């Protein structure tokens, strides 16, 4: 198995072609098998050091990266900006340079500002994985969503994928649009006009403002939460009206194809963008996304660190 990607860092999915994405997904399939064993640990990254540098709150992504590193036997350090010299005025770049001096092998970065991961990558030779930067990108979420769909539906090419909600403020939406389009799926975005940015046609997607029409015949429907922390709440009258027009409930879900799946990157606002019975229903693969996220992040750590032992050891 080839252990390297043709990129130093993973900053967004537009840096990967179809072969690169396929290589990551295929590698993740092997990692998934490790996670199904009684003892979920291999020595692949023994002696390597992984720093999780999270400037923004996270449950799924941070925990997933920590578990991924530890299952590959890496030494994992969770860096907390709130208890660091950043609170004394040290710049982000100086912080990264000081961490680099301690010889880590990979840095995982989440930041509230778009472009932060790319800036950090430019200032260090250490591989960087973008774990979400502002409203720009969330490439590992995009990859785990691709893996979940390919694993459940058997393919990605030719599928109809509908992404619903706050497209304008969602880094998940952008990475998924790029990822699914690169892999040959047809992507539709749907939401209130103020939450659909101009120029979506340039990304090769179809735009709809009618949820019933957008999900009809869909193979995959991905619901997104409203990003209140980025000011999206002021762009529509109320959460109740949003739910009536753009919330996915059991009645609406019947318009999807038989065998179609429902996704959500989390956190979920139940009763707003998705009803509890749909989120917990038979078509939902929301928790499966979380499950395979560990395998996908294991694959990325392995490929970007160049593990010294076989994955199957």
C-alpha cells in the first residue's frame, strides 16, 4: 500500500483529484477493519507525535482525531489555546513555531478564521490537517461523508446528492460540494435565498429554494444546521418558519428514493432542520458518519505521516 499522498498537508478537498480521494477512502476501509477488532490498536505510528491544535470548540472532530492517533499508537497532545501563551499576546505563528521546535510529526488545526490552516501550513514544514477553518473548509468531514455514502450505497458516481440549509456559512457544505462533484455525483443545494451564496453555478451545482422539489429522487440528503454563531439567524423570520419550509420530516423523507440515506454533520438542532423521528430513523446514517470518521482520520494520519509499520500489524 502506498503510504504517501501527493500533498504535504490536507487543507481542502480541491487539492485532491479523484484518484487521491479514492486512495484515502480505500485506506480508510482498512482502518475501519482495525476499529472492528476486539483490540483496536496497531503500532503503525509508534514514535510519531500528533498535536491537536483546536482554537474552536469541537466534540466529534477533536475526539475522533485523538482516538485515531491513539489507535495508530501515536503520542497525541491536545493543545489548549486558553491555557497557553496565546492569552499573553503570543501570535499564532509564534505558537506554531515553538511547537514545531519540539519536533511533532503532524499538526491538526481547527480555527474560527477562514484560511488559518493554510497560513499555518505555509509557516511550518510539519504536515497540517485542516479540521475546519471558519466558513471555508472541513475536508476530513467531506471525506468521511464520501466514505459513508460509498460504503452504504456502493458507489458515489452518478448519485443525486442534496445539501440543505445554511450553505453560505457552512464549511461542511463547501467541502462536500467539491468532494461529491469530484467523485462524479450530481449536487443540489437548497435553502432560503439569503443562505445560498451567489456564484454557486461556478461550482457546478444546482440551486433550489424548494425543499420538496430538491429532495425528490435524491439518493443522499444532507441536512445542515443554521450557523447562529456566524449571524445566520437574522436571515430568516424564525426557527419555526424555517422548520416548516426547510425542515426534513417523515412526510418529506418519503419523496427520496427507496434506499436513500439521510446525513447530518452535527451538532443537530432537533425539530429545526430535522425531526427526531427522521434523525433516529432507518434511513439515517448520522451516527455511522461519526463511526467511520475515526477510520478516515486514521487513514489521513497514516498517509501524511508515512507510518513505518504495516497497517495490519
